C-alpha cells in the first residue's frame, strides 16, 4: 500500500510531464549493473576535464557505470557512445534544460557536482560485436582525457543488460536540446556540458550556417560548419596577422563553432530548396563529440529533420519561415545606371574547354569539366553570371591558359556571352596582349590557368595592353629545386568614351596571386625545422618548449603558405603601376585577407603607423633572370572600398568567411565611386544542395529566375564558382 501511495505521489508531482513520468516509472524496474559505483555525469563533471582525472590523463581508480548505447563508431578510434538512463536519484542531474547557476547552487552538495555535467560519454573499445544501438550496457574501466575528449576505456568485457530494439521507443534516449546556461562563459562551455550526449540543435540554440554543406575530401565525409549567434569571419579581415586582436577573434570563432558531421548515404531533403550562409538552423539531431580541437555533431539521419531559415539582408533579426511561399535573401542585381562605368572581378573556378576540343595549355592539364555535359552546365552558369553583372569591364581568373585562338577557352566564353546580347553595342571585346609579351608567343604565363579581361568598346577605348611579369621563386632545397609562380598581371589602359578629357587614362590590372595551399621556400624551411624540433622534443625540456613555441608561431600568423611570396608580388605590381600615368585599378583574386601583408603593401602601410608590425618579403625571387631584393617602406596608397562591413563583404568560405577578391582604386578615383557590391551567389551557398536540386522542372525553378538583360533565365548562377563576383560603379 505504501508503495502504491508513493507511486501515486510521484505521478501527481510530475504529472505535468508525461514523458518524464513514463521514464521514471519504467526505471523502477531495476536492472542490476554489478559493481556500479558512479554515474556518467559524475565522471564527466562540470569542467573541461573529468574530476576523477588528476595530474595524468587517466584516472587512478576504476569505475563502473551503466547507460544506453546511442551511437556506434567504427573505423579509426572505434567505440560507442552511451548515455545515462534517468533514475529517481539522478533526475536532478538531467535537468539540463538546463539549470541556472543560482539553482545549481541551491541543490544538495551531492547533486551540485553533476547538475551541469554531461550525461553521455564515449567508450573507447574495438570490441563491438555484441554492442547494439539502444541496448543497455554496464561498463567497467578507467576514465581518460584524450586530446580534449573525456572517454571511458574498459578494463573488462562490456556487459549487455538489455538488448536495444526500435520497438522499445519509450526506453530510448530522446535528444536533449542544446541550451546555454547562465554559468557558461562561452558557447564552447555549453557544448562541453553536452559532450557525449544525444542532442538536438533547437531554435533557442541559435546556430547559423558559416559554411554550407560541403564534401571534405581528406576524410571522405560531408560537413556543415555552424556558429553560435553569428557567422565566423576570418581574423585577418579586421586584425593584423598574429596580433592580440587576431588571436582574440580566432578564439571567439572557435568558441562559437560546431561541425555537423553527416553519415554516409547523404540525401538532400526534398523540401530544402537551398542552404545559405547565415541561415538559422533547427532540428538537427546527433551525438556530440570532440576531436582534432573541435566540437562535432555526429549525425546519422542526414538532414531529414533539419530546417534552414533564410536570413533577410538588411534585417539581422528577421528570417523567412514559410518554405512554400519562400521569400529569401537571394537577391537579383538592381538595374544599373548606364551613365556609370561598372568594373567587375570574378574567379571562374577552372574554366577549361578541353572537353569541347580546346587546345592544350603549357602543362597539358585539365582542371575543369571532364565531360561535354559538365562543360555545358558550367558554361551556362558562367555565361548567365557575366550577363547579370552587366559590367563594362570584367576581370576574370582561373581561365585555361590555352591562347587566344578560336579553340581557346577565353574566346569560346566570349562568344557564348555575346550570343545572348541582342544589342551589338553592348557586346564585349577581348583584351589580347601583344605576341611579344606571351610565353612562346602564345600563352599568358607558363601555368595551366591565367587571367583575362572583357571590355565594351562602346564604353572603353583600348589604348594599349601591358603584361606585368610578377616574381618567380627558385631555390634548391636539398636535392630538389623548389619553384613557385604567380600569374602575370594583364594590365590594359583605356580612355573612357564618355570622358571630355581624352588624355585621362584608366589602367586596370587583372591579377591572380599564388594560392595559400602549396608551400613556398620559406614554408618548406619552417616545416623542416618543425619536424627536426618535433623529433628532438623528448631529449630535453628546452627542446620541448622550442617545438611548442615554433608550432604556436606558425599557427598564429594564419596567412597560409606563401604569404611572403605574395607580399613580394604586391610590391612588384605596385612599383610597375607607379610608372603608369593616369587613374589605376588593381583587381582580382589576391589570395590574401584584407589585413594581411600583400594588402597592407598595396594600401596604407607605414612603418611609423604600424611600428610594431614589420612586413617581410620572400627570398630567391626572380623577374626574368634578375634576382630581386625587396623591402617595404610604405604602402602604395590604393583604396579598398569593400574594407567596411566585413560581415557582408566576404567572397570566400573556408573554416571562416573572408575576402580574397579585390577592386582597389587609386586615390583620384575615390570621389567617383557611387556603388560597390559583393554578389553572394557562390561562397554563400552549398554546391551539393544546388546540384541535387538542378534536376527540378523549369516550372519549379521559375520562382528563382534571374533577369539577364532583356531576358529571364532559369537561375543557374548560384554555385557557378567558389568565389563571389564583386563590382564597383564609377560616375
């Protein structure tokens, strides 16, 4: 009778939560875990480390806990995740919805320790044959801190107490919404409290897309990068490399970041029209873990339950929710003023025409479309993007360097664009260098890709075309010759057709600096030194500290490889243009963020102003056979109109968003600037989602049409490249 009365009291107390009551009553049927001496939340604790792991990374004692299996992990570092099953004495541990600091402090001392702790943990084991999803298990082992992840390593065989079944839904672990507590100084503290648990990204979590769905080739998996409350902007966008401010921004990005790691067999939900940067995300369910210095949400059911609410430009607190009517932040470009001069820059992402019978480039490579159908799709996208930009001059990067003949990529693209323009006065012409400036009289540079330019003869009269040779780096390291290149700068000079002063010339230099990927001489030397220090680090405490300091120094700069080589290119370019009279514009993909050394050289660097920051150049640089010795005393004074609003003016997405593409103006042009814009059609979206939706009927796609001149085209401009196009208008 007493038991029945107690049962009734429990039901009355928690009758407001039927799921809670059902779970509590279910667990009155005790299942024995022999030797159980702790709970998962007590092993996890509230901090970044388990309270039972002291000076070493492993506990001195052995613990026995029970829980329910929420996820199996096979392959590299195998094991399974288990989560604490709610019992009457542990229910307050699982209030995670989640208690405030004052509430936690008012709890009994025995409960305070785990009130804000995770109730899930990873069990590191290769023995998974008898482990099934949703089964209840009893694990005995030691607690370890493994590169930031609290985990349990069994010292004996894992005991299965109850086999899991999809039918026993009431006993399955339900996902817990990720909610910040007042005790959390940073969002990473919030995630730490859910480490190892089955969780859900809810509306209240306020997660934004920083990098839409993409495929990570190295690990062969699909990811989405989310950030708490705001998108992540690269630190070198607003702060100097390795500065205290840059370090603080990088730490803030990391504390907000969450990787969504999707399982195999990915499928895009039919109701997901597209995915964009700054979308607010809800409904993603997975198990939270920590590896390689980042929190990761491991998701098995793909995006079936996810919703992506599209942010409305200009209104940071407004989102479109109605997926059927669907008004979004995809924007058509406004009709331009034809009295102004529009200058644009666009990286084409390896436009090669080999599949259509194009001639070879100097390296005989094909980095672009491998089939004719893939080439036609790429061409439609690029053509419509260029038509929509409607610029009077367009600087192009990553076009195949296979000459200027009828079978070249650039001539083919020019023809495709002009075919769609009904007014002959709006047709484009090609900037073609003199034969003497071409490699072997045919190629613009020696690489597989190069730069190019289209212009409207009705708006611009071509005076001459220079090719500025940028440095080549050559140095023998060991038995190997290390080489690095920039693309030559295509630099035409024009006279505006609407200008009263026919002597007022405008020079536009189209550039594509060396990428941040492959190493230059300085990077290879540093890598060799780092490897040597790593091999010697165990010999003495001094060598260990030297290795750790070297690692930190390399990581803090964040300019990527070849930063000094790009800086030298900027200096050579600035010096060459200084000899050219008239107004000047430098545009293109400079592979540098706004506060990195190459941009400081081209803009406003002064030693007195940046007394603590010294710009360094690379060594072993040649222009032709001339060995260069560069130093920077002052910047060249070009103006960057996109320098403000870093949360809007980004053109590329890696781990964070930033701007690699530029249109820089000589000071005399600044007063003529009437408009500047980055058009977010590529880095802002997921190519995977857009490709999956490309098979929709024209009727379904009609709502996303983009007006191109006097026509309306099905919107194929989205995901036409990996860089955003940008443009300026000059009066």
